[in-house]
């Protein structure tokens, strides 16, 4: 039995995982990162558009601060977010970006003087302030009041991930590559590490640790078309679910991005629209202003995606052999801008579509993009029910995104959560010691060993690739942008059947070491379970909130549904998870529920809302002299690690 | 004792100097070959022209006897030979060190069929060939410093030396022009704003120079040959 | 451009070093071309329909992560963004990237290599004062042009094409290789990195470093991200030569 001991085990070498690893290593704890492949290949590298942080250096970000960022985030989440967490997040994001700058991210900078930009299809000249010259600049993104999305051309995630990984290399943090965590070791209500399969040798290794942090990214690949990397299969969340103890949160909250290219689903960044790109229908008509006269193409993602789908349903989509699609037009931005700031987009168009976006339209369609749900954690990043299990990044439901994430808030979340949760992870390492009986380890190891042996020995049975495809298709057709009870029921039924069949997978290639089919066979049953939590959660939630949009229940129903979904998979033999709900306490909200400001407001309000609104007003009235920091503290005091409590400086404004 | 502590030993500056020296000697040889070629080519315009040029090289116009000093040629040859030897010695470091490396190189060149790599392979082969051919030529000239159309033509025509010169010519021209091109990309000369475009242009120029010198060289060789046939 | 339903013959070098007694061999697979088919799609089809044991690495399938570099008809490139329609005769021959440890078939271990490379060049910002920076305060300013220039060099995806394309690297194992030069040039350009030229000389000032580069420029010609290798290596060479 091969066992590796460490203090802080981090599963996932993306931005989130690496940042946690850095935090625990800096505090002096032995740290190991596991990754399916080299850390720098993690999907974080694909984030093109940018990272939100309210630095307010660009003139179009004037007046931006934590409050505005907070408001945008909560509105974006359709009030589904945990406001404590969102607050911690907005306060820390400026520090995170500055830290990354010192680690080497070449953030695009403000250039003083005039520059031409495209706003609402018109060329406009804006004048950047002299005193902001050389500070980190920002671009416009959907669903934000200010230009707040900081970027490096369109390689933001890439440069961030490289800087963070290089920092990890500097700190000598080992990344064990081509290792897949396939089960968590837990005992006595505490997580004690993971059972890990070496993807090259096939060996199973027990990693034993004080803390285990799941930072494995999203689960987009339960859908057949997704902007996600093909390794975004949600295995981290699945193994947490399989403990039977740790719950997943808000799994039904799945975001669709408006502009992925057709048919392959590769993303063209929101930066395209942020920088002035337009959406056109088959007649070359710009339709978004008809639906959203205010924010137009730059409404929240869920909104734009829905509007596009609506428009296509009216027969306005351009037909193609892969179904209808719409067009993204960035021609008006000009060659120079595209070559410099949207170069990856240009490359993608050239290589995958054979077109030049400088002169041609890009065929796009809303496509699965982001998983708001994931391993449910408290605001310190720890599972509420399994001690020592932490989770960060897209894999987690730390819950600052609620039911819809804003563009640019995700890479920001990864590093901010990494910083904050990283401190709590280190605290936990400081205060505990692992003791685990060898027999327990053996039990966990043996269980996985047996499963694999069984897979390799089975002579007849199901084809794993077919099962996977069936699952992905079901999710695509029945659990998409617009959902309804019938389709969701179909999805749940189909998935239950697939889950049963997945217990009978038979492999053609019976090698124990590097064997891609075996990798699939281990993953697919886990993925089907995740798919069920999504479909089932969506079926039960009879309202529309953020990205979860029910045609049969179009209104947001705060009265009954202002709560977070928690999903447990209690027994291996179950075919459905247990679903519980956790109320969001309006009386503690800094920003009580209101209208998001898109379309008609059909919210069914909660009785507490009115009470809280009055209360907030009262607090404001009672403290006429308090500054915004004091007010914030009065409305919703939050706990945040000492290190990150300072106020953030902004150019021309100081620390106010 | 200090040298036992690895970190305190700084990297030597010698590799930098050697690299520079290699390029320097290459440049001298490369440019020398242009001049050499123009001089030799005088034979195209007839024996007299060649003799005149050769005479100038021996500074015949300075000596009252009109004989000049062939010793000057010996000095020149010695100088060039020194550069040649230094260059060759430095270049050998870049050769494949053993059979295995050579095999990898061959396989790589074949698989990739990449222009600049192919060119280097040519440089390697021609350099290797010149190791012998060039030295021989230099030794011959050094030991027979008398240069005039008759002597030269005799050398070219006699002892079936014609193929020897043809081979040397091809080697030196390919090697030299590629070498000069490489110098430009290596040190970033003549790059301008658009490096990729400039490189294309340099490649064309290199191609043109190779062809030009080889054509002219063969013309001269033919001329020597004809003269040789007459004597 | 794309011939409907044409047959593609895809030859793959098959070899699994994990299996005792396995020997390298070329195996041919025939598949039907689909519109817009990339080698990524083709290989997955082979794995799903023909032989589930074929090994290869794709992650982003969008030309972003650099994991899918392989030798495609003789030259290194990113397989995920190579359209099969590019090959007029429908013949595609795939080999794993040479110069890296083979994991199996088309999959190589470029990760370990890149980690060592980064350790060797110490590919991070060196600034002893970095830990004292107060992140509540305004960040250090940077000229917008400098930021752009750095980004140009940061676009490297560590795919390894430049390593496989370099005869020098192939022959001489200790040679740093273009990706290392690129990274080093990036840090040399960055005002936040306080290393001096002579510090950099310690890393690349020898025949395994920039003076070993024979300017073959396979790196420049096959870098899928079109990084300016020629200019940057020349720049490093001059810079290193000038170190006293
Ligand atoms: C195309 C695209 C563009 C985007 N653009 C933006 C943007 O502009 N702005 C923004 O804010 N957000 C953007 N996002 C979202 C954002 O990039 C991701 O949410 C974020 O990077 C996730 O980071 P992460 O660290 O949580 O996970 P990842 O970066 O996905 O890392 C997951 C890690 O976990 C490892 N792993 C997974 N499973 C296992 C296992 N079982 N065992 C061991 N290791 C495992 C993987 O190897 C990997 O290292 C974009 C997303 C996509 C798909
Ligand atoms: C024994 C004879 C010679 C040998 C073995 C030889 C070998 C080589 C080799 C291997 C290189 C490549 C070096 C590298 O890639 O870094 C080279 C470069 C070069 N050679 Fe030669 N060579 C010889 C003679 C000559 C002659 C006669 C000339 C003049 C025409 C010449 C001109 C050059 C030039 C200009 C370069 C480029 C220099 C550089 O890359 O730094 N060489 N030589
Ligand atoms: C100072 C040194 C040199 C002198 C004086 C010299 C002189 C001559 C002379 C006189 C000839 C005519 C043929 C003959 O008489 O043999 C000749 C031809 C030639 N030399 Fe040299 N040479 C020198 C150096 C070199 C070097 C270094 C090279 C290349 C390695 C070289 C390559 C050639 C070639 C290729 C020819 C044939 C040219 C032709 O007719 O096309 N020479 N040289
Ligand atoms: S420099 Fe280019 S070829 Fe080399 S690893 Fe980076 S991206 Fe790949
Ligand atoms: S291919 Fe190799 S030799 Fe130098 S120019 Fe590039 S590193
Ligand atoms: S799979 Fe990421 S570059 Fe090809």
C-alpha cells in the first residue's frame, strides 16, 4: 500500500487550487497539489476576458468601489448569493489583483489621453486621466455598472495561471501531475485525504492529509456541447458527493454563455461584446435593444442567452446544418483592436471556422459555460458537514454567484477564495493532527481497487462511451437554457436508467495502467450522478432564478425559493439523491431582494423583504455621518482573515 | 576552497567570447570569399586581366624588377589560414558529438524538412568537406605562391584537379552565403520592424548570392580550364 | 473545401512503454471525414469506435492550453486546431512529440520537462521586496507598451513544439531550448524582475544556453503562438555578450 502524507492536500492545479497551496505553503505547511495534467494546462488558462476588481483607474470605472461591485454581484446572482461571501470577495478582489501584479501578470494598463472606443455601436472618444497612467485598466463586461474587468489583452486567465503556477514553483510546491483523485478518505466526520489513481501507471495511492481542498473546476462536460475543457468533468464534486456526508450546493444553477462558436462550442469572450461587439440575427438585424433597451448586448449572461434563444425560436436564427445560430459582429472594432486585444478570438475564428472576424461575422449560440453549483462550503471554505474538507473555485459552491455568475467574477473568485480559504486551511492545519488507522485506509483503497478489478474482469456489458454520450445528450436537450417539468422529468428518468446501466460497464481494453477507456469507466458513473443532481434539483425548484429558468414557473419566487439547494448521495445504491434546502436569511442581508431590472419584474416577494428594507433605511437614517465602510459594517458585519481587512486605495480617491 | 561551494563560481565569460569569435571569423571568411571570388573572376576577362590582378596582389607595381613579392601571398594565405583554422576549430564544437547525435540529426532533418535546419545541415556537411578541401587548397597556394594565369590554369587543369575545385566552389559558396545569412538572424542584423518579413528577404538574398557566386565561379573555372587546355 | 464524407487514413504511432514487450509500430485507421473535423475529433472517433486504447492528450480542444502538440505529417503542431481538410490527400500521419518522455502512443510528458525548465531559469519575478508590498495601496505603475510587450512573450503555452522542432535540442540534451529563452527574455524585459544581466548570464551564458543555439529557427517557424523567437534569442545573445 503506497501512502503519501502531507499537511495540506490540494486536489486541482487551476487558479483556485494553486492559490490555496501557496497560502498553506507560505504558512509553513507541507503542501501537495494533485492535477490531471500539468497545472498550467488547467482550464483557468482558457479565461480570456478578464477579472473583476473595482480598481476604478480607467475613466469609465470612475466612482467604482466595493459597494458597486457588491451590488452588481448580488443583482447578477438574482439574490441567490451568500452576501457575506460576496462582501468578502469584493473587498479582497483589489488586493488579489495587485498581488498578482507583483507576481508578474502583465495587466493591460491605462494610457493617458484620448482613445477611441466603441460604445453602443458608436465610436466614442474617451480621455483617460493623467494621474491614472500606468495603473491597471479595465474593460466593460455584461451586468456591471462600471468598467471593472481587468485584463491582459484576451489572455487573462493564461497570464494569471502562469503567474500563480510560477509562484508555486518558486515556493517549491510539488504538483503531482497525471494523478486523479477518485475517492475521498473520510472517517468520523472528517476528511483525511484521497485515494488517487496514477493515470500513467494505474497505481492507486492513498494521500493522507490534515486538510483536503477540492479545487477541481466545473462540471460542464455533463453536457454534450460546452465551452469547458474536456477535463471539466466535475470529478472533484462527485467524490465529495460520494462520501455520502458532504453536500453539493445549487447544482441546478448552470450558466449558458451567449457566444460560443457553432458547432464546436469554443468560447468567444464576453470581451467581444464588452469592447463593442453586437449580436445580429439572420437578417443582420441587431435585436438585443428590442429586448433589453437598457443594457442591450451587455445584459447579464443568463439574460442575453435567454433572449437569444427566444429570438431564435421566433425563426430569426440563421439556419445551418448544425441547427440555428445567431451572429456576433466585431467588425466595427477594427483590425488593430482585434489583432491586439482579441487575438485569441481571431485565432479561434481562423483555425476553427476559417473566417477572419475583421471582415466576417462569427456564428454563435448560447452554450453551457459555468457551474455555479458545487461542493457546498461555509464562508471559510469548509464543508458544513465534513470537517477538513475544503473547496474553492468553480468546484465549490462558496456561493458568491448565486444563480448566475457575472463575467469576470469567476477567475476573481478563484484567487480571492484561494487567498481567504487558504488562510483557513492553514489555520486548520495548525490546529489539528491526522490520526487515521491503517485499516481505514486499507478499506478505502481496497474498495477502489475492487471496483477497478471488477471493471477489468467483466466480460459483457455496457459501452462506456455510449453511456456518456447518452447522458450528455439528455442534459443538452432536457436541462438547457429554458426548462420545464416534463423535460426535466424525462431527464431524471433517463439518467436514473443510465446510472443503473453504468454499474455494468464492460471494457474492451483490459489494461490496468494507462488506459483511457478505464479512465472513462471510472468517471462516467460519477458524472451521471452529478447530472442527476442537476436535473433533479432543477425539477424540484419550481421557480425561475438567474440561470435556472422554468417556462412553467417564470417568476422568481422569493417567498418559497429564496434558499439554497443541498444535495446528498447517502448510499451507493441510491438512484436519487436526498435534497434539502437552506434558507437565505433576508434579515441579515446587506442588500435585501429587489428587481434585477431586466424585462418585467414578476418576483413573488418574501414577507421579510419589506421588513429588511425598512430596517436598512432606518440604519442609514440613524447614522447620517457614517462613511460607507461603517455603514457596511452596521448592515452586515463580516468576518474576514486579519490579513485582508485593510481598505483599498484608488487613484484620485485614496482609501475613502 | 571557494570553488567547492558551487554558487560562488560564476559562469565563465568564455562561451560568449567564443561565440563571438566564431561569428567574427565566419564573417571575415565570408567577406574574404567575396573578394577572393571577384579577384579570381578576372580570368573571365582573359589571361592578361588575371595576371594584372594577380600582379597587383603581389604588389608588382611597387617592385622595380616587376616581379613583385610572392611572399605577400604567403602572408595572406597564412593570415587567412589562421582565421580558417580558428573558425573550423570553433565550429567543430557544434557538430554532432557522436554517432547517436548524428543519427538523431539525420532523422530530424528528414522528418521536418525545415528550411533553416536543412541549411544548417548543408553548412555542417560543407564545413566538414572544407576541412579537407579548403586546407588542401590553402596548402597548395602556400607552397606555390606564384600566381598567374598559367600556373593557376595548370593547377586547375592538371592532376584532374578540376573536380576538386568544382567541389570546393560549391561547398564554400553554399557554406559562406548560408553562414552570412545565419549571422544576420543570429545577431538580429537587418531585422527592421517586421522580423518575419526581413527574414524572408534575407533568405531570398542568400539564395541569389549562392547562385550568383556559383555561376560566376564555374565560369571562372571553365576559363582556367580552357587556358589550361591551350598550354 | 471540405469533401463530403471522404475517407481519411490516419496513421498513428502505437507504443505503450507500460506494457512489457510492446514495440513501436504504425497503425492505420480509416474514418469518414465530417465537416469541420479536427484531429481532435478524428482521434476521439478512433478511440470511441475503433480502438479504445489509443492514448493522446487534449484538454481545452481550442488551441489554448498547449497539451495536444504532436508531429502531424512531419511537423509539430497543435492537433486540436488542425482541420483534417488541410490534408488534400486524406493521409495523416501522427507521431508523438520527440524530445520528451513518451507516456504512450501520442501522449508525452511535457509537464515534467516544463517544470524543470522553469526551475532552471527560475521563471518567476525576482524581487526581494515583493513580500513587503502593501496590496491595499495602488499597484506599481507600468508603461502600457511595456505591459503589452511582456504579454507578447507570455503567450507561450508550453506546448513543446519549439523543443521538438529544434535539432540542437534534439542532439544535445542539456541545451535549454527556445521555450526557456523565450521565458527568460520575458523576465529580462519585465521591470518588476530585479535580476541583472549578469544574473541572467548565470542561467544562459554557456553552450547549453544561448551560445549553444545555432539559430535553426525551427522554434520560430513551428511555434503555434507565433512568438518572436528569432528576435528574442538574438536580443538575449547580444545582451549576454555584453555582460562584462
Ligand atoms: C472558455 C472559458 C472562458 C472563461 N473566461 C472567463 C473570464 O474571462 N473571466 C472569468 O472570471 N471567468 C472565466 N471563465 C471561468 C473560469 O475560467 C473558471 O471558472 C475558473 O478558471 C475555474 O478555475 P478553477 O481553479 O476552479 O478550476 P480549473 O482551472 O478548471 O482547474 C481544475 C484543476 O483540477 C484538476 N482536477 C480535476 N479533477 C481532478 C481529479 N479528479 N483529481 C485531480 N485533479 C483534478 C485539474 O487537473 C485542474 O488542474 C471562463 C471559462 C471558460 C470555460
Ligand atoms: C574547415 C572549414 C570550415 C568548417 C568546418 C566550418 C564549419 C562551420 C559550422 C559548423 C558553422 C555553423 C556554426 C553554428 O551554427 O554556430 C559555420 C558557420 C559559419 N561559417 Fe564556416 N566552416 C568552415 C569554413 C568556412 C569558410 C571557408 C567560410 C567562408 C566562406 C565560412 C563561413 C562561415 C560563416 C559566415 C558562418 C556563420 C558564423 C556563425 O554562425 O557564427 N566557414 N562554419
Ligand atoms: C589568401 C588565401 C587564398 C589565396 C591566395 C587563394 C588563391 C586562389 C587562386 C590563385 C585560385 C585559382 C586557382 C589556383 O591557382 O589554384 C583560387 C581558386 C579557388 N579558391 Fe582560393 N585562395 C585562398 C583562400 C581560399 C579559401 C580559404 C577558400 C575556401 C575554403 C578558397 C577557395 C577557392 C575556390 C573554390 C577556388 C576555385 C574558384 C573558381 O575558379 O571558381 N580559396 N584561390
Ligand atoms: S515558445 Fe511557442 S512552441 Fe515553444 S512552448 Fe511556447 S508556445 Fe510552444
Ligand atoms: S530551433 Fe533551436 S537552435 Fe536556436 S533558433 Fe531555435 S533554439
Ligand atoms: S487541446 Fe489545448 S491546445 Fe490543443
